[in-house]
């Protein structure tokens, strides 16, 4: 007796998910917009209470702060100038974050990038054309920032030292190196404040036509576009995402995980080193004890505010640069300490990072 079996019927092809209409997409976005609005409103309310406690009127402080920050061409130029190194410092966090690492050492990498640029300027000392000196400063700053981040990479891969700890501690080493140089071998004069000689005019970053803004902002925007394209469309960027999602799975798939982790830190350090060059050659022109104004730390916060995505970093850097310029308005117009704006910055960060996230579903 022969038993015949029919082959199982082929499963019907999966239909693509239905496309949502514009109205459905708008309704889905409403909760997100509502959370952002509530978070920012809460930050403003708490900051208003602080202003009242300090004896000022929020209804006068906020309009004055807005007008002095965005209503004057000079203030807008200051915001754009401050954005350039912040963007680069934030990108220095974005790239390692794609591989699942935390680069908290942007501050030190910015400092050593500026040190390397200053070293090139002092070594050439007017013997080379200004544009060539500027190009050499950028190369030196990028290399120094990458090498400084590479120290943390070697500690991570060779000795299992967490890069968040090592990069943070390296910030203090870089600061000590800066102080040693400006107090001893590179000091311009024994009298007065400890600073290095001012950078020659020919080696400074050129200004955009018809403005007081230097081309550092162009470099920062181009770097943002480059990072976005590399992370989004290249094999290296895809591999970084895989490593950041599951390093063990990437290792079993044959990916060179150690090399990818090290390369991500090196690229991040290079971007931070470039930020130091931009600040040195575009704004300060000399090294001093307070060089950089904590660009690396603010860049770290900007990267977190942008969820470690390259393009939103531009918006985050604009926000932080605007808040920094607004601090002057608080001091001049409202007779409040300029550092008061740091409280508003902290409130915005806590609100955005703490209250705009969707709650994870429990398994």
C-alpha cells in the first residue's frame, strides 16, 4: 500500500506593513512633542522660581535674555563662534558611543590638540607662510588628540581599564601638562599672567566674508556631515553599530572588535584635537590657565542631548552656545551671576534626558 503525501503549501508572502497616513504619523508624534514641551516648561518654571528667589522678575529677565542673545548681530556671531569647537567636541563623543564606549576625555583631548598647535606655532616662529603653519597646526592637533585618546584605547584593550574612567583621568593629566608649559618653558613673560606668546595673525583662522565669524564653523559643519555619512553608509560605521549593540556577537561573526574599538576612540580624539586647534587659532590665540572654557565637558553633554547622533549635535551645540552667551545678559541686565545660566542648563538637561524617554516595557 503506497501512501502519497502532498508537499506542504508554500506560505503566502508577507505583506509589507501598511503605510501610515500623515494624520496617523502626526497623532503618533503628539506624545513625544507633549513630553518635550512638558520637560522644557518644567525647567523654565523651576528656573523662574530661582530668579524670584534671587530678587529678580522672570517676566523681565527672560525677554531681556532673549533680546540680548538673539536680537543683536554681535551676540549671534558669538554663538556661532562658540558652536564650532562644541560641535567637534560633541562629535568626539558620538563616534565612540556608536561602538558602545564613553569618551569622557574630550576636555583633555581638546587641550592636547591646542598644545600641539601651539607647539607648531612656536617651532615655526614666523619662518613659514601663515596658511602652511595653520595646516601644520591642524595636522598636529588632530594627531595629538587621537594619540591622547589612543592611550585610553590601549588601557581598555590591554588592561581592561574602562575607557570612561581612563579618559576622565587623562583630562587632569592634560591640564597639568598645559600648566607646566605655560608656567615654565613656553611662558611669554615672567611678569603678568602665565600665557604663551600670541599666535601670529597670518596663522589665525580666516574670517568668513563680511563677518566676525571664523571658518571654524565651516569645518565643524563639514565634520558633522562626514561623520553622518561615514556612520550611516560605510562598512566601518555599520561594524561600529554591531559592536555597540553586541560586542560578543560581532566577535563571533569574525569582526575585528579590538581594532574597531580602538579606531572609534582614535577618530573621537582626532575630532576633539581639531576642536582645540579651532579654539586656539580662531578665538584665544594663546594658551592660558583657563584655556578652552570646558569645551570637552560641554561637548559631552551636547552629545548626550543629541542622543549621540551627528546631525542633532548641531542643534545641541547651538543651545549650549546660546546659553553661554545668555549668561552675560543675566549678569549685565538682571544683576545675576553669569554662572546662574549653568543652573538653567542643568535643568534643561535633566528635563530632556530624564523625562522625554519612553518607559521601557517590562518583560
